[in-house]
């Protein structure tokens, strides 16, 4: 928390932001600062008084008079609010604002280490190869060069997602994860969960921060209808191993026409299985080769809103149960994340709302198996290709 002095004259440059109001909440976005935030009506009123002339003490008095409440009642809240925004470099003194630069640091990177996959999901946007002999691999030496280049150009790079294809088909997977971990990165391994074994997990455990496991449905009947007979049982066994070996894991689902109504149940399943979190992988309507995938996805907004409401209700119940358990047991393993809004994208990842903005190409990039750079792992389509890493950073 940044220390705020009552005599500080902080400034919020309203002209650098666009805002939308919805039910007494204000969403601010800035193309020049590459950032966004949400606040309440009171937060909006405070920001309106931060003109560089009023001190924090003045603002407290103005808001107290406007709301007809004691200054002492709101003092701590105003200080905490302004402290958070100073820390995020959204407000500051005139001197601070002149020195702060745009946040263009890459913080998250995705690397596809192979386009091989042992599954062939009809709705998948990736152009995968089911023939291992014809599949492309990112060689370990190239992987190291990519990681080193990313860290050289982006000091704030913290998170690395290793994906594919199915990354577990890469013969050097453990070495790659180990190298990234050794370089100080938080490594997330994204897998369909059908190839995890105890031996592999024993080698991954010391170097992999989190395993992300995809699921198709909350029950065997629907999952196997989508992914093939026996698939659900294999994934559940993999998750059992992760839990038994105390390896943190998340669960993810891509909502399509066949499973979208099962999403609330999948959320509950993730909680019951001990996942640290559950999120929805945004449907991509365009395949890497340019073909249209929209027929696989639900586009009726009323359906999406209804299911979204059900998920939120389920999340409230789950968090209520979690909180009751935490009162009785301090174990961290009881934690079940309900993903809140993050700077990575405007939408809560568990929601089905349309995305309005994100950090693509600014704070996040994706690199395919051939070393091509894209603004986002969900936009690995030809027209969005941005060249190799050197090209990207030279243009950036």
C-alpha cells in the first residue's frame, strides 16, 4: 500500500480515459495508458475531485459534505482508494504523472511446443496433427532462445504457459519446464489430462507451478459422448493423481453447443475434486487455417446470460461452503478460486460475456510451434501473425 499524505495534491487526468456507466458502476478504459479499472459511484465522485489543485484532505471534506456524513467515517476509505490508484499509476502528483511511462512490458507468454495432439476436438481452433511423425516440435535449444529473448526484452515477464497441441507428447517437456522454472518463471502446463502418469508427475512436480486440465463435461456420459469412450475416467484418474501428489491444478472448459448447459456442474465438479480454480476458455470462431468454427458454438445471448447467471449462483454457493470450511480448517488446500476481474482481460474468465478489451500484444503474446508471434494464444491465425520474436520487439 502506497503511503498517502493528506496534503498530497493528486491528479486524475479524465481526458486520458473513456468510461461507461452501468448500474452505478463505472468502467474506465485508456488506450494511451493501456489500462482499465472499475469503480463505484463514490469512486467516480472522488476521481472527479482529484484535479491536482485539491489536496486529499480537501477531497475528503468535499465528499463528506456532498454525502452529508462525517469526514472521519470516509477518511480511511478515501485514503485506501487513492493509495490503490497511485500504486497502479492511474493517479499521482503532477510530477509523478510526467515521469510514469506506459506499461508495455510483456508479463505473460504462451509457447506452443508441439502441434501434435492425441485428440481431435471438432471445435478446436488449433490446426493439430494426429500423426506424431509429421508433427512439428519446438526444439529444446529454440525454446531456450525464446525464453532468454523474452526475459531480455521484458523484465516483468512472470508467467509462462506451455501448451500445444498436447505438450505431454513432447519428448523434452520436463527439461523445458525445468529450464523455465530455473529462469524464475511461474510455469503453467496446459494439457487435456489424458497422458499424465505418476512417473511423469514425479518429474514435473519440482519444476511446474500449476497444471491446467481441460474437461468436456461434469459426467462420464456427456464427456465421453464428446471426447470418446473412456475419456472421462482417464481424466479423473489424472486429476486424482494431481491431488494425491499435492500438485496445484486448475480445470478449464471450452463452452460449445454440446456442453454449455453443463458449465455450472463443471464448476461444482472442479470444487469437489480440489481444483484451485475453474475458468472458461473463450470460444474462438476461427480455426488457424482460416475455416469457420461458429457452428459449434452457442450464439443466442439470452442463453449465454442465463447460463452465466447460473454459474454465478453456483460460485456463490461454493464460496459460502469454502468459507465455512476455512473457519474450521486453516489448510490452504481448501481454497477454490473464483476468478475475479484481472488486468489480463476485462471479463471475469468464468463469465460468458463478450470481451471488451485485453492485454493482447501489449502485456501478453503467444508463440506457435514454428516461432511465429501472435497477440494472443486465441488468435493464432495467419492474418494476426506478427513475425518472429526479433521482428515483434523491433516493431514494438
